[in-house]
C-alpha cells in the first residue's frame, strides 16, 4: 500500500513553505518588513531554523512573498475571465491590481536598496502581469467594449503611477482616477458608434 | 513734456529683471541649474552684480524662473479659451501643461533640498493652475463635451504622475496616456447620449 503522498517529507516541506509565506505576508502587513523572524516562524507553526533554511536573508523572504502575491493577482485574471463578461472581468482585475499596489508597494520598496533583487522582481512582475492583463484587454476589445490601442504594459504602469499617493486621501484619489482611466479605455471602443 | 515712462530707472529695472529670468530659463535648459552666474548675466546683457542684487541665492533665481513659467502656463488658459471652442482649449492647455512638466520638472526638483522653498512653489503652482484649469473644465462641461465629476486638482496631479518617466520613451508614454485620460474626461460627458 503506497504511503499517503501528502505525508512525504517533500509534501511537508511544501506545506511549511506555504505556511511561512502566508505568515510572512500577514506579519509584514501589520509589523512591517523588519518584523522579528521568530514572530513569523511562530505564526507559521515552524521553528526559526526552518525559516532561515528556506530564506537565509530577509530580502529572500520579501521577494518570495511578493512573487506569491504577483502570482495570485496574475492567476486571478483567468478566474475573473471565466466568471464574468470581458468588460466586468477587466474592471474587476484592475481593482484587484490596484489593491495589490496599495498593500504591497511598501514591501517592494524595501528591496530598492538591493537593485539586483528589485530589478529581478520587476522583471518577474511584468512576465506574469503583462500576459494576464493582455488577455483581458484583448477579450474586452474583441467584445467591442474597450479600445484596442492601449497596451497592457502602459496600463500596468499607469495604474502604478496613480497608486503613488499614500493614505486614505491617496487611496480615494487612486480609485477616482483609475475609474476615469477605465472610461478612457471605453471611449473609442469598437462598439462605440459615435 | 513728461519723460518717456519706459526710460525711468524703475522701467530699466523691470526690463533687467525680465531679461535675467529669460536668460536664466534658457541657460538652465542647456547647462543645468548650476550654470555659472556670469553666463546668465552675459546672456541677459547685465552685470553679475545686477544678477546677485535681484537673486542673492541660486534658489531665489530658480523659484523666480519657475514662477514665471507657471504664470505663462496659467495665463495661456484664458488665451486658449478666447481662441478656441471649450474642448479644443482644454486639450491644448493640457498639452501646454504637459510640456511645462516635461521641461521644468528638473528645475523644481533642484529645489527639493530646500523644503520651505519647494513647498511655497508647490502652493504657488496650485494657486495659479487650479483656477486656470477649473475654468477650462467648467466651460467644456457646460458645452457638454467633458464630464463634470473630475476636479482640476485631480487632473493636475494625474498629468504630473503620467509625466514622471523620462527620456524619449517616457515622453511618448506621457503623450499616449494623457490622450487616454482626456478620452476618459469625454466619456460620461453631459452630451454623451449613450
């Protein structure tokens, strides 16, 4: 009788890794990126040794948390496309992306001092986000509800700029202007008959 | 017979001041904000003493040049409104403003170290630009060609964010996205009958 595959050492390691990243995400959000290693390990239910074995430097952990957040946001594109009409899916994804920027920019900024790591993360960001958003844009343009002449890259960049102001007032500004930007996409849509 | 009012000492001083600011603008653009005082004075046709009497510190000169550029851009709003229909005037002014940001952001950034001066300049910027753009927006909304729910302040801020990327690629990005932003203003306009 084969062993339970969820109880192999490898599966345990995978579970630990997921728990560590989830714990780090939560702890970074409340205590900041310099939170003690023991706080993160305790929350994940593992020893500090396990944390350091997976992530020798704090920057390794920050990059892994960011990549996981980027993956989740990119993967949400296909899920939203399956559940909604193309325009709704596009708008919902841009909101999801705006939320990612609002909550995770500080984390990415913490890497700025390490240019190599920051650049690698930025490359990973575009590698995952650009095709995800391009598929949503293409579907909405094919449906005739948004224009075809704005690229995914331009849109990713623009929402990032609009997300720069901080605090509640900044968040309200970002929401208002992302809505105007989306209306700019709707204008000159193929189905726009004016 | 009264003296020629353009030849009074006061008129001479005004002329010198205008020549100095115009010379400083041109020299800053080609040689940067740390260009030698004698280069600026020579271009203005005045002595270095006159330059230092008007502007004891380089930052005084930078602020005066920026204020003059802000005044010119703000004053252009009424001129454009008189010459064109409200929508054309608004779009032309946003292009004028984008150009100001493209050519003068470096100058304003040179003041960043002097927070008091920078904040005063930012306050002056909004004091002049906000009513100028608000009048154009209001006229275009009254004409039914743009929406009413975007403020002049939001728009000034947004074009400034879109103007952050530098170089030719950045300038092309800025142009593309300001055009989408303007289309976002046109969407949901009172005369939009969809």
